C-alpha cells in the first residue's frame, strides 16, 4: 500500500513538471502569461501577450497580432492600425553547481558559521533564460484596409493566416 502512495506522488510530480514544461498557449492571462486587452478610447486598445521562457519571440508576436484581430472583429470593426508596439525580453539566469561541495557553493577549506567545508570544490554554470512580452496600441477601423499603410492589418486575413499556428489552452 505504501508503494502505491509513493508511486502516485511521483506521478503527480512528473505531471506537474510536464505542465510547466510547455510554451504558453493562446489563452487569457493566467499566472501572468497569456493575452489581455485594455480599452484606451472607443476605437483604441492596448493589446498584450506575455509568454513563458519556453515561448518563442515569434510566437508571442503572432499571438499579439491574432488577439488584436479578434478584438477588432469583436468590436464590429474590419481592420486595425498598429500605432505603437514593442517586444520586451526579460532575462533571468539559472545557475547550476557541480563538483564536490556543490550544495555549499565554492567554499574551499573555509569555516562558515561553525561548519567546515574542507577540500571541496565546485563549478558554477549560469545560463540565460529569456521570456518575451509584447504590446501594441491599435486603432480600430471600418471598411477596406488602406493598401498603402504598412501598419494596417485586415483582421479577417490575420485570423485566417495565423489560425493554423495558434496553440490553444488545453480543455479542463
């Protein structure tokens, strides 16, 4: 009986890690990741998408445009103009230690608060972990998209072209 409890605990832990090990799906903001929008005026919105460290920059940018197109059509408009946009890269560093005495850092024959870490050595390796957050201020417009404005996007066309690459949140 004890063996089944331990197996269940290990399986639950593995599933939890697997859930954390996927890129942010296209979803409303949950735990700081996903899309959101904020009305600024009747026809002007700020749209954002934040991805976790496994979400590629291109995916964050595509999800942002996809959400901007959805907002446009949901409000009864046909196209949107990107008035301002930016993508921020957030970098954190993950450090791993290896070698003798690794859990204690790199103390070599040193007394630290009464404990002795003798003849141990370790190496530290740091690597950057990037995540991306994008935002755009968009203007919603009706009618046909102006052909000469590179910042104007036909909302229906954006949805049709990006939809095959959109990974939605898993149904619960």
